[in-house]
C-alpha cells in the first residue's frame, strides 16, 4: 500500500494492546474505546491509583481513545511508581529495552531512555514523563504545547537535579540545547532558564 493507513498511526500499538486485553478478558471489542467499557474503567482506576489523582472525567484523544486528565505532580508520581513497584517491573523493562517502540529513534523520550536506566514517554501537547530507578519520577508540561521545549526542560531537570551525570549527560547534549531552525538553517537554540521560586 502506498497510501497512509490508520494501522500505521503511532497509536496503533496501544489499540492492538487494548483489543488483545479485551480478547483475553472476554470483553466486547466493538465498544473498547467507550469511557464506560470495562477495559477503560480498569485503566482509569489503575492510572488514578498510580498517580494518587482522580483522572476522570475523560476526554477523547486524537486517535479516538479516552484521554485522561492529570497534573504534572500526579504524572511524576505515576512514573516514580513505574520505576519502583515490583508488579510494574515487566512494563518498565519492556519500555526501557525497546524505547523506539515507545516513540522513535532519536526522539526526546527514546534518547533519555537509551542514555540512562530510565523509561520516558512523550505525550500530546508538550508533555513528557520520565521514570528512573530506583524510584524517581519526573513530569514536564510545556505551556505552549511544544514537545522539544518539554524535553529540553526534562533534560535540564535530570542533570541539574543530579539524577543524570557523566557520560549520559554527553549523550543527551543534543536535547540539552536544541537547535531552532528557520529557513532550513539553525537560527537559535532552545535553552533552559532556571528561576527560583519566591
């Protein structure tokens, strides 16, 4: 096929997992995207528990799946638990071992996951979450929805916070000071600016 198909969308793996879970549990397939479907209710309960934050009401993501509300604090808590809870170890291992299946080779989240013993996942509208062993979690949201800005901030937080040092810092240098292009050439850089709270 030479034309785009929905199965090639970056969310297709999530939908395949949704459907596999429904088959395994004997749940209906035709309504698996409904917020009141048993699968989605379990996801809502799990994510609410992991972040200690009620993620309902839900919206609809661009791929049609329910999207859950959250805060940066709740997201960081959930990622910290991903890095520390034994029952989530298989998820952590799969995400760390195959970061290109979470994102893309060279993407901000996959770059973080390959530079250090971490998992990272970018999200829509300039969000990124990072889980580092033995149990640190980080979440960043870019107010203007720019993903690169969120990754630059995440890398700065990781290095300034002492969570990443030495050679991994060198490996993340391309995301520490991201080039800004204009007319196909570098016209500036995204650089983190640290401000102390009053």
